[in-house]
């Protein structure tokens, strides 16, 4: 074909359907192809499709002269990694940062700039490990979170953790992604206390520094992520956080199938944030990411006589005791109750308030009833519900001998107030919600 005879529009259409690599090759064929392949509108498309960039910004945040120069800068900065993996990691961080910027900007402000390849290599030298490829790229894009006085959300510690957490009674957890320098410091400190870790290639990558500690460990050899149990300090007991079958080629720089648990874990976390499975919770003016599920099938909802009750549970790995056959797994559950705007309606008669008096729980391990509990109040309180007000929320916990179970039950309410009842007590359903060891543990 005589390329000189092809019209500019046709040539542009052909070039537009090539990959960046093929475009660069085509530019070597003739001056006319070189001119078409150098058009910045073409490279702006590549930058947007592969790097989600609307401006020609290089990996260090600097403005480049053109989108072509921008694309070249990115390829050169990550030339030691599979490009498909680089794009995937950038998308993962992009999703997380986008959600944070819209919903939780105070947490987004704690994210640190990425580290250099030299800094990663120095950390590996100190710890005598080789990080999985996806984890290396994750830290190239973002060096975890700052944890200091500015990010402290309460006297109990910061609640701005990217991973989030839960609380019940005095147990409070909020998990931060650690910056590389803290990975080094925490790993060295824990190795001194847990001999198991000196023989294996584990590093601490995420933790909660509230009153209730919780540590996540990356196995740099296998690429699996683990979380410590109550027996961590004495037995080195841990639980895997991601399905083993999904982890592959964590040190293979060839191909495009590399995925370690860190990348899979963060991608799943982004998915749950985006689809509303987990949301922000505000308590006493402080916001945090709550790991209690907000959507079915993991969150149940029932409305009885105008009283709405939502309920869900989360596995608490740091309290798990895999050596105890009766209390092997611990789950925290969150109950949210509110009164609809029309108030409490019984037999067609509306009441402007109702107050809880009694609770009844049926807790099952598999299909066997583990406990059948009746008692006054909830955590020592008798919540008074008024139309349209915020949910009354409380958390509690229960141990199970099995990794699968459920909770259901009811609350007994009195229309009006306990001190001034306006009618007979009535039962409000708490629909069954699951207790189960999840595929992904956060």
C-alpha cells in the first residue's frame, strides 16, 4: 500500500485502533506515519485509557510538555514491572482515592506519596525479604498512611484508617495501611517477640493502634496476607485473609497473571466501599469506616409496627482462638433500630414514641441452637425511639464453635414510654443475619 496516498483522516482512524506499542512501531515506518503517531490527541487517549489521566502528569506529579511525553515517563518509571500489573494497581488506588475524596476526605489526607524503587530495595535489604511484585507497585503509588496527632480521631487512637474497623463494649479496632518505614519498624519489633517470624518471610503491612491491637502480615514468599489471632504472641497463630486459589505468580515478572493477597484485598475493599456494602459511621462527631455490612444478604432488615431493625455481624479475628473448640470464632454484631416517620402503629392506632423493654436472641452454630437468651434492655439501655430520629445503634459479640452460624430474635417494645405506657407491649422482629468466616478478612 502506498501510505503517502492514504488520506490523513483514514490514517488517523487506523492509528487510533492500535495499541501504544504498535503505534510506536508504526512511527518507525515512514515520516507520514510518524507524524500521525505523534499527535497528542492520540496519546491523551492512551493516557486516559491506561492510566486514567486527564492531564499530562508524570508519576511524580509534575506537568509534562505533552501526553506523549507523559506516557513515556510512566513507562520508563515502571519499566521493571509488567505494564498490565502497573495499570491494575493504579486503577485500584484510583478507585480508593476517588471514594475517599467524595466521602471521607479527612482520611484521604492521610495517604502518603509513593516511594521510590531505591526505598523499596532498601526496606527489602533491612528485612531480608523480597516483596511480591503487586505489593512493590502498590507502595510505588502510595506509601500507606500517616499516623500522627493530626490523624487522631479519639483518645483511643486514630479512626481514619483506610481499612476501617468496628467496636463493641471496650473493644475498638481501626486499621491503617502502614507506610514502608513503619513496615520495617513494626516487623523488626514483632520478630523480637515472636520467634516464628524470624524463620519466615512475614512483614507487618497493616495494623490497628487503638486499645485493641490487630496486625496483618504479608508472607513475602507466598504472597498471602494473614491476620493474627488471640494466640499470635504465644503460638504465632494467624488466619489467611484472601482465598489461596486466587494468589498467583507473585514474583514472576513475565506474563500478566500476577496477583498477591495485598492487591486482591485492596481491590475487594474498594468494591465494598463503592457498592455500599460498608459505609462511614459517625459517633460523637468522629467519622470512620465501619466494617459492619450494610446490604443484604449480610445485613438483615425487618419493620414491625413502624419499628425498623437492621442487623449484621463481622468476624473478629484478633479474638479468635482456633485451639478452643467451644469459642473458636468470635463475631461482633451491630443492631440499628429506628422509628418510621409515621410513628409506632398498632392495630391502626399511631403512637408518637415507643421504648424497648426486653430482648430475645436465638444464636445458632450451623443449624444447632447454641444459646437462647432472654433479658431486659440492651447493653444496659432502654432506647426510646421517636419518629424520624437517627438510628439507635449498639454492638455486642458472641463466640461460636463453628465458622458458620446465625442470629435472630426480637425486641419487646412498649408504646409511649416505660414510665408512661400507652398500650400493651408488642414484639419487634430482628430478622436472621449470618455469622460466618468470610472469604476476605479485614
